[in-house]
C-alpha cells in the first residue's frame, strides 16, 4: 500500500471514533459540528485560493494531490457531514 493511502486510512480509523467519543461525552453537539463544517468549508476555500502555508503543509500529508488542487480537505468535510447524517 502506498504511504499516502496508509496515512489516509489511519486518519479514518482515528477520526471516526474520536467524533463518536466527543459526541457521546457531550463535548460535541450538532450545532458545534455544523459550525465546524461551515468553518472547514471556508478554510478549504482559503487554502485553495490563498494557500495557507501551515494548513497546506498538513494537508499534503493526507490529501491526494489532485484533490488538494481542486477541493482541499474534501475527505474531512464529507466524513464530518456523513457522521452527522
């Protein structure tokens, strides 16, 4: 397996249970998740158009190159939206 795909799978294994635990403990609620989705969408837009260096560097570790150019953090946003549904 390619190193990038392995890193992506590890993030999936960690992020899903983290959302569940935070929601179960009352740290996250639907309103806060919705706010995070809106902020994440705005950040994705800024990364694409302004290239925020620190976030861009982090995303290069986990995001596929073609997604980084077209829709940065797409997987993270869709995963979070899917968790709400």
